[in-house]
C-alpha cells in the first residue's frame, strides 16, 4: 500500500512558476495519491480604499482570473496521469485558512514553498513557516529552491543525544518517514547526526576525576553507539551513515549542499519561553539548507 493517499498543496496563485507544483504532482503520481491544490489569495490592502460594491466586484474578478489559470493547470496535470483537483479562495487569515484546510482534508502531507524571510524581519515577526512548523498537526513538506522534481537523495537527521526523542519515538518516526519517501521515489536514504558537544551540559566536568576531554570522548562513544543502533535497525548501509562533529544547522546545511540532497527529514519539538522566541534547530535550518525540508 502506498505511503500517501491524500496530499494538500498550498500555493500563492501569484507565484505561477512555483517549484512546489511540479514536485507535488510528481509525488502524487509516483504514490498514486490524490493531490488537492489550495490557491489562497491574500486580500490587497488597496482594495479597502474602494466602496463596498466596487471592492467585492474587483475581488471576484481577481479570484476568477486565478481560478481560470488553476483549472487549466489541473487539466494539464490530469493529462500527465495525476489525480488532482483545485480551488481558489480568499484567506483573510492565511495561517488559520491553511490549518482549516488541513483539518478538513486530513492530508498525509501538507506541501508548500518555503517562504523566505530576511533575518531582520524574523527578529521582530515570527515567519509563517515557523507558525506552521509549530502548529501543523500533519507532516509539513516545505519545498526549497533546489532539488530534483522527484527526490533522488533523502537525508534523515536524527538526534540520539535527546532522551525525549527516544521516549516518544521521534527518531524512529523520522527514519520511517524518510525511508518511506525514499522507497516511494526510488531514492537513496542517508542517516545523519550532527554531534555537538557544546550543546550538552557538562557542569560536572572535572568533578568526578574526569577532565573535559574524557567526558567528550565518552559522550561521543555513547552517542555514536546509539546512532549506529538506529542505522542497523533500519538497514542503512555503512556508506550512508554520517556521524559528523559540528554545530547542527551548519553541519546540515553543508552536508545537503555537498551531497546534493533533495530532502532533509527532521523532527519538530514544541518549545516554550525563550526557546520558542529564538526558534528551534529545524526552524533555523529552514533558511540555511538549499533543499526541501520534511518536518514531523
């Protein structure tokens, strides 16, 4: 049975050359899933200057123009063997509209283009994609600017250093989802862990007769053993296991660039307080990696 039955693609109809459209269509065709395209229109602020009747008429003309384009796109994709339907609707609250579509359609994946935001803007406003990473109840597939139409190389980023990942099975779900996507697309599966000692609290360094170097060495051995156990459990070949020292976001960005990976599969963790304000590793990786990101 196919991994995917229903795919939901959310697009900005003004971006008619969106790379998410052919990629979502290719995945739907490969998996035999039904693809629903929701083209969400954001009301233009200039319309508020017009009288009520004129504004409504202008809105409807604008919607119908995009509806005509989407109908042609749907017809073209059906001609290529994709089971697809589409709709164009107004979204006064884009986040709420997306989440409502997810609740109604119950897709296996929510797919959209990465909405790149400048760092200065991110310092004051939480990006839309970060909101979705925190609130979307289904796996979120954010399409990057680079990569093949159908993935050829999928990277599962796991973290055996976090006990909560072991308890809630997140590492296993990351590998399972990445492996399922790779099998669906006949792609290579790679397993990656960015080993960062600085992120681990070593407050007892020296207190038990061990120097920092000893603790670092022991920690590396422990983490690598847990990493290799994961790889063995899922039959990942040795040449596709990557245990790399470095800051996680930097390691991830460099690895997917150097290895021309198409998709990076990561976990999402609910955060509170300061951690929520500054963003998680997955949220920051979104703007650093050139490939697509599949977040669970």
